[in-house]
C-alpha cells in the first residue's frame, strides 16, 4: 500500500513545478551578481571587525583591572618616628623605599638600583648603599660613587598630611641628574 | 606470517602503498606519504651528510628539543607555579622524586640547546648556506634562535630562587626602554592626551610580560604559561616550516 503511494507521488511531482532551466522563476528571490558582491563585502567586513575585536580583547586581557601589589601611595607615620642621621629600613620590603632623616629634614629614596634594577643593601658601618648584583655604591644621599650605576638613586614625593603624618607618593619620582631634587616635594623640611 | 599481516586491511590502511618498497620510486613514496618523514628530504647527496661539513648541529638541536619536551612534561607533573610552592617543588624534584636527575636533564639540555643552535647558525653562516635560494629559511632560523633564547629566558624564572628573581628583574627591566611600548623608552611620551600618559609603568610592554609593576606571582605564572605552552607551540610551527623548507630549497647545501 505504502509503495503505491510513493510511486504515485514520484510520478506526479516533476509535473507540478516549472523547470528551473527555463528561467521563468520570479526575479525577486533570485540573487543577482551585484547583490551577491554586496553581501560578500558585508560578510567580509563583519568577519574582519569580529577578528579585530577579538584581538583587541586578547590584548586588553593582559592588563588586569586589579593588581594585588602594595599601594603606590602610603602613610609612613610621623616625622618624629625617624631618627636624625639614620637610614630607616622599615618600608624597604613592603614598599621599596628608604626614609632618611638628616638635620634639615626627610627624604625618600627608591630601593631600585639605577644600574639594572636590583635592590642594594644599607651598610651602616660603611655608611653606604651597596648593590649585591654588580657592586654599585651610593652615599646616604643617594649619589652614586662606585660601580656601574650611571646615576643617583631616585627620590619619591614626600609631603605632610593634615593629621601630621608623612605621605609618600611613589608615582612621583625626582631625579638628581635632572635637577629635580630641589623640588619642594622631593624633600620634607622638619 | 609477516607477509600475511602486511596483506591485512589494518596494515594497508596505515601504510599506504603496501609491501616492502623495492624500487627507488616506492622508497620515495614511503617518505612522501608519511606526515613525519615528508618534512625530511627524500634523497641526500652523500657528501652533504659529512659530519665535517654539517657538524650535525641542526639535527642535534632538534634532538635536544625532543629531550627537553619530554623531560619538561615530566617536570610539570610535580612543579606548581606559585610563589608558595615553586622553589620547594624544585628541591623536591631534585631530592625526593625518583630519577631526580630529570630536572638536571632539563636544565643542562636547555644550556646545550642554546649552544647547538648558535653553533648551527655559525656553521650555516660559514658554509654560506644562507644564500639564495635558502635566504628565507635563514630568516626562519633567526626567529627560531630568538624563540630558543626566549624559552631559555622564561624557564630561568621558574625555580624562583634569588638568582632567578633578580636575573629576570634585570632582564625585564630592559623592556622598559622599548621604543614606543616601554614607559622609559624613546617615543613613550608621544601616546598621550594632555597630561594623561597612556604608556606608564602599569600599562607598558614590560607590564604585559610580567603581569605587574614588580616581579611577583603574576610574573611567575605568565612565564610558566609562556614556557610550557605558548613558546613551544610557536617554535614547533616554525620548526616544521624550517625542516620542510630545507627540502623545498634543494636539500642540505653541499660543499663547494
């Protein structure tokens, strides 16, 4: 029974539709050469835009919004916490700075060696900063005097907050060879 | 028995052509039909494989690369790339894990590969094998040298001892001076709107490399991923092209 039905439809079917080869189909649902190329260009543009967008995302991916690093600006206590003539080591590990107080005031030295970026040690018996990597030496002021370091240690911005505490801002640095150590924010008069 | 096995569908579906190659043409087809062998030249001139001429440094480099891949994968079963565990895992690998020599194999193999790659380049230069039609393959070789050095550099940090941390600190500080992309390099100030500088310590190429302003957890993880996945993936693509081009450029150059 089922066989006879399928045979019937198979014989009837070609008769219903006009043959495509005769070209009598409605022109509205036909793809012309022109519309083919415009769709092709739109397709390519979309592809390029999507690819470009993805690569932009990939690049941005490598720059996270939150860093789990010590903050760049911090409160370092009161000026009286620091002894005159001493190099203070308490912030060295956490923030990478030495706070030095002399008769005139307080300044903040970066612990990054200006040669290749290692961390020098303060040798109090010899009154100098000595870098273990390549032997650069710096005076207590930060001026380089031996080894391969090409310029003095950098200083950071130091100001007093309203409550009398010291604020150290590491985003602002002062370089001696550029004459920036004379800047009022590079040195806190006490 | 063996001949019977050669007649099975299993054998014939794996090894096309079938049977022991008898003619020169059949032997050639064996090489051409294998995805691994086809990278290699079908025929070698007798004098081109003289050790005196080639030093076998290219082949040795590849051999050492294979050793490094296998020993490196083995090390990955024990090593954890975090500040808390990295150094201890290296000690553990050397002292507690069976065949603790595996870590030394990887380390000394890395040194050896850098040396053989340099010597290979030296040999290719001294024999003039960089000349046309092999100039493009020379350029690929330079990229391979760079990738070898980068693999060596990224692997250097992973033991997370003092030597590693400070060596990578020094090494990555050079990236600060990259033109336009490093915050201390020439042209870094050009990309700015008014006072707002876009290339800073927190957004330059060094930051992208070590994932922070200072050497830390992020740097270790990034170097680990680059060392184990990123760079090996790239170097294998370049190596495939490098070997294939030797064949396409007329085989190993011959002594004049």
